[in-house]
């Protein structure tokens, strides 16, 4: 809903009005892993706890899927109707090889000016300075290491990024690094690609910058399914499932910025 107006030196009684909120609604999806069969003879032959290894793999697969889908939903802004609303900043750094699957050629790296532009967008939306976060992929981390201002202790003053390559704070933003992040097409107004969508030669990677007050997520506890000593499998079968959902908190998509690579060749 809209914020209340502020009046200086009020001389008459204010008029009370109800605030009409647009409810943030999103459906929870059930993510489940394909079953893994562990034959009895395998447990006897290997020198490690294969059952524990299988269960860990299922848990990690769910966590990775949740992270991929949460980044997508937040980058989208909430639903297809909001897809054009989150602020989009195109990269302007030096051209370097592309890294996204199926993509070819070169893209402009993320630059100091691009980060400042994203920060300016958040500032203009009255997004709180404290608590801002960013998600970048491995290639964009390499881009940051090539930015003089990033490497300077004047800018990275809490902890040198070289000492904490997966999580660090810079320019008031807490940066998280993953192997991959959201991918956009190369349209005039780039469109975010859904998780698992087919790759294209002109795909562009991106960084996601957000404030936690402007996004939503829900995640249940992972359920492990085990069929121990199944006579048909001569062993055991394992799988896992979890209910999860994510969405942008506001219909106008404030507090969300996508920094998207610029296609060069």
C-alpha cells in the first residue's frame, strides 16, 4: 500500500483513510529428487559410508535447486506480469569471454560504475542502506578482482575479499558468490530465463542485488524417504522432497536490481 503523507505545522484534524494493500501471494512448489538405489553388495564393497554420501547428495541437490529458483523468482520480481519492473543495469566494463552455458563470444564485465548505478537505483527507491545483499557468479567475482577500487583497502575495509572469496562486504552490500546466477536473453529489454531453460549463444549472465525487506521466501524442512532392505531391489532406495516458494514483496518491484552483462560479440 501507499505511505501516509506528512504535513508540517498541522492546524486542522487529519482525515483518516484506510490503506489498501495488495497481498503478496505465491504458491509453494514441492521439489523432489529422483530416487537413488543402493544395492547391498555396494555397501559391503566400498570403504566409505555410501548411504551417508547418498543422503548428503540429495540434500545438496535440494539446496541448490532452491537457491536457483529463489534467485530467479526475485530477479523476475514475482510473476510474469512484473518481469519488466525490476531495475536493469547493463554492464560497461572491458569485454571478456562469456561463461554461461551454450553462450558464445564476449560480454562486457561488471564495472565500478555499474555497481554505483545499481546503488543509486536503490537509493532513489528509499531502500534502507543497511542489509543490502548481492548474488554474483564465479565469473563476475573475477570481474570484481580486476576493479581497482574493489582491490583497494579503502573500499574493502571490513575484510579483504581475497580472504573471504565466497562472502564479503563492499560498498555497504553483502556479496554472495555461487557457481551460477540468473541468465537473461539478449532482447532490447532483457528477459530473465527460467531455471532449466534451453541455453542460447546470445545469453547473458547477471548479478542480483536486493534488500531482504523487499523479497519473500518460504522453505519447509526437507523430508528424507527411505525404503530400507527392499526385497525387489536387494538393497535400499532413497529420495528427498521439500516445499518451497519465493516472490518479490512489492508489486512495483522496488528493492530489486539486476545487473546484466552487455553482449559484445
